[in-house]
C-alpha cells in the first residue's frame, strides 16, 4: 500500500488522480480508492469527484491543479451522493473557487452530507459545459443511487461513470439508495451513446471497451436475477439463505452486508415485477 498519490493523463486534457492502487476487502468497501479527475479545456477546467476530503487527497488535487497553471474551475462535479466522492468538495471549492455541481435529483442528499459548502449548480439530463475545445455532456443514470450522473467528454469519447461502473467487479446497488431496474435501464441507455472510447470509473482502472462492459453488466444482473428467482422458487426464501447459496464457498465477512443488499435489490425488482412476494423476511415465488 502506498499513500503517495500519482496522476496520469488518460486522454488529452484528462487527468486521473490515483490515490491508493490496491483493492482489499474492508478497505474502500472492498474496491479501489475513489478516482478523482481533472478535465482541462482551453479556457477552464472541472474536477470530477473529490474523494473523502483527507488532507493528503486535497493536497494531491491542488498540486495537480497548480502544476497545470491553476485553470479557472468551472465546476466541481459530483457523480453521486456517497461520502467517498463528495467528502472533499467543500474544501476543494474553498481552495479553487469552483462551484459544486451534481444531478438535480441528488442535490438534497448531497447538501445534507457535504462537509462545508453547498451545491450551487444542479445539472439536468442533457446539460453540457464548454471548457473551450472540450465539451462535457451530462446524463442522469439512476441505479447505484437515484441521482447518479455520468459525464461524456465528447471530443475524446471518455465516459466518467462514477460508481455506476467500476474498473473491476460490479458496483453496489442498495435498496435504500439505488434501484436494480433503473440500473439495468441506465446500462441499456449507455449502450445507445455513440462514440465512446473508454470508461473512467469511480474506482479502479480505466476500461477500454465501454460497450462490451455495458453489455457484460446487463447480462450479469439478469443472470443473477434469474438465479435468485430460481432459488426462491425452490424454497430458498431468506436473504441469509440466498447469500449462502449464491456465494458458494463464501466471501469475505466484511462484504456480507454489501452482498445482502445486492440480493435485496434483486428481490425488490422481482417483487415489483410480480414474480416474487414477501411475508416479513421470507420470500416466495408467485
């Protein structure tokens, strides 16, 4: 493990700040540290996400910004409400003068959890920002959270996915913040976006085959849904029993709650679809 941040230019004017390049169960929820991006145009720039707001993270962000000549920060764009992405927004806004922005559907939740500052720019689906020779287009992509925001850098075809897509593995969809049906529909919508060349995820390495990744994630969710339905139809009716049956051989204990939330999200979708019903904590097929 290293605490020294580095950065890499993944496309012209697009810099990925790498904080901790190891993934371990129980650390960052078992995935890589959050990615932060500085996107620079001819006239201005944006940060995309801010990590937790720790001193070393803020220093890494500001060191890069200063090394690039302190371009005017048009916005500090938050992909979604979770603390590992919004935690540094207030301090970064104070240091750079950049306004905080997020999807309009996530604004209230983000404002409730910000450590300093408030959202001053609510982004609508289809909004765009011109940085001068670099255009960012915004898409509302509910699923991981109901206000998750994806951003397309039109000139390079880079998609900034937040936690809708991770560099490795699959993202968390908890029933309290997200929705499985919405997630699948968002992936299907991303399949229709033309000209994408890579995915810059909220955690982990860059993905070079975006359309294959979208389809892979759709297929995975539908296969898991079918597996859950089959198990429930056979009498495996509790979340604990489903966890044991699905993750044969076990998973790290620190990931149990995350896995249970995934199962609950699948069950919620199946129940809305009229394919299962629940009685307290017991589920059965319809």
